[in-house]
């Protein structure tokens, strides 16, 4: 298999208890990079994932010559949607990973995921920061969110994050906690 081949995902690289039924098995992808293992891009979303092996993918056929340009447009359109303030406020509690990255950016936090691509880092960040955002999105209690910062960051960073969280809350929810869309 080579770059530009359409493949079907027939197995996953997750093993053990993580090898539950997945909705991506059977979906179509295009190979975007080959370096011992394959990087593939989802034909529905344009999103990429890596570390796929021959036994996990089934060759289907050749892609169109312009497939990567098409996928780039799809991925960009979806990213704009999933990172919009309106989407995040409406869907808080069921956010996409790109939505979480937007929230982190809004408070000035850079996830290690952006440097190394390890989803484990991003999931850990979400688990750590979700209670902070819950205080703002669910409880509309910026003071409780600000109180949490001392537990989340080293002392030398607390003031910076308190300022950025307060500014985020005011931008997104206004002074009364409800804000406008």
C-alpha cells in the first residue's frame, strides 16, 4: 500500500480492555504517509491518525488525484465549526478534542499534545481541566474556578492563569455569568 490508496480499517491497534467495539472499523481512509507504518486520513472528516499496520487495513483502490485538497477543506470546515464559541457553549459536556484545544488556548494553556501528538496527553489535560471549565460552563461560578487554579498550577503561574481565566469568563459569559451568543 502507498500514499493515495483508499483503505478500509479492519482492525485496531488498541488491545486488551480498550479493544471494545469501535465505530471506525469498516470506515474508509486514504493513506497519507508511509514510514514503516501508515498514517491515514478519514474520508469523512479529513482527520489523521498514525501507527497503522498492513493487517489493520484492507486495500480498496486508488484515490482521486485531488483527495488531499478535498480532505484539507473538509477538515478546515469541521475545525471552524467545532471550535466556534457557539458550538462549544451549546455542546459543552460533549465536546470534540478540537473544542477542548480551543478552550485551553482561550485561557493561555498549551497542551503538550500540540508538541508530541500523543492523545494520552490531551486526555489527561481534559481530565485535569474539566472541573475548572465545569465551574464556568455548568455552575457559572468564576470564583470557584479561580479558586481551583492554585491546585492546578505551580505557584509562579497561578496569577497569570487567574487573570486569563477571569478574562475568558468575561469574554464568553459576561459579568452576569450568562453572556451572549
